[in-house]
């Protein structure tokens, strides 16, 4: 006959697991600490999903605010190109789309309000492939939106890591 583990043993095992995780240095991922506290985003279109994600991640960083004007900012992140595109990667013999490639690109530079360039023009890109079917076009459109949201989050995090590496001089 099998015995069920007692509640006391289960709580002890959970406490042991928590202690072991804390002892190994495990921490949840946090936004990077930025030395610059007021950041202005320039050159993004008003409906840019990437700019929205970048603003969200900047606000999540401790002590960082998104400035309303370049004069109020310590740092200016200037978008030179911000694009998201769908490309047909493969078609069937009947010329129906069977696979698509999604691309998100950001070309940007970082400078001070005085004009000193801290990050030269840099391009970041994300690419995802997805299957496609006309029968499930609405579901595939939703899948593409989720993939673009994921790519924009990745690009915004890459920008934040670059900003975290900058030191004020």
C-alpha cells in the first residue's frame, strides 16, 4: 500500500528547494540599471509599436523617465529607420503562400542633447519564419502580430543593454 507524503514533508521539500535556489544566486530577470535617467525618443513614427515597447521598458527601469522634449533629456535615442515587414518565403505549385518571413528592423543612434554621439548609427534586426495557410488566415494574422510583439520586445531589450553599457563622462 502506498503512503501519501505528509503535508509537513511537502512543506519541508519546498523550503529546501527555495533555500537552494536562493543560495545559488538565482534572481528573476530585471531591467538593466541605466546611468542616464531622462531619455528622449526621437524619429519614431507616432504609431510605432517598437517605440511603444521601448517606452514601456524604459519606464520599467528603476529611476528612468521618458522626457517630453530633447532639452529635458540627458540622452537622445534617435530612430533612423524603424520597419516591420512580411515577406513571402515559399509558395505552393498553385501559387498560394505556404511560408512567410517576418522582419523587424531598427537603425538608431544615441547622442547627448549637446550633439555628442555616444552610439554611432547601429542596425538591429530580428527575423522569424512562420508557416501560412489561407484556410487559417485570421489565426496566422494573430500569430504574426504575436511574433512582431516578441521581436519588438527583443529589439527594445537590446537597445536598453546598449544604453546600460554607456557611462556618463
